[in-house]
C-alpha cells in the first residue's frame, strides 16, 4: 500500500508540475511534459544520490552518551520507486511527443 502511495504521489506531483509549467509557458500539456519529467528526475536524483545535499546537511543523531536501540523500522519512502516513476513518466511523455508530432518529423 505504501509503495502504491509513493507511486501515485510521485505521478500526481509530476502532473501538477506539468500543469504549472503549461500555464506559465502558455504551451500544450504534451509539449512541456518532457521538461517536467526531466526536472523531476533531476530533483529526485539530487535528494537520493549517495552524496546528496540532504545527507550532507543533517545533524548526527547519535553521540557517545546515547544508547542505540534497534527495532523494526517501517519504511515510508522508496526512493528507487519514486525515481523509476519519474523516469517512466519522462519516457512516456517522450513517446507521446513523437507520436503527436510524427508528421513533422518525416
């Protein structure tokens, strides 16, 4: 269920970004969909890469005086699924652009 929410939330966020870009640039939905997909892939990679900004700026949560208790950790975010969703959105939008503008390419 959480993976489905990650997928749906990512797709919805990219579609909202696409609509926002569409309104700002006064262009069609398909015309800006590729750029919305690329922007989402770049943003997601920025926050999920191994030497990312989020990890570099967080404070250490453990000190020599604290006791670490290991318990079951429930995952609520799946970065690879979110990144895969944005890459799939970009690929689908690129295919839609080629299908829509096939006449102009030939």
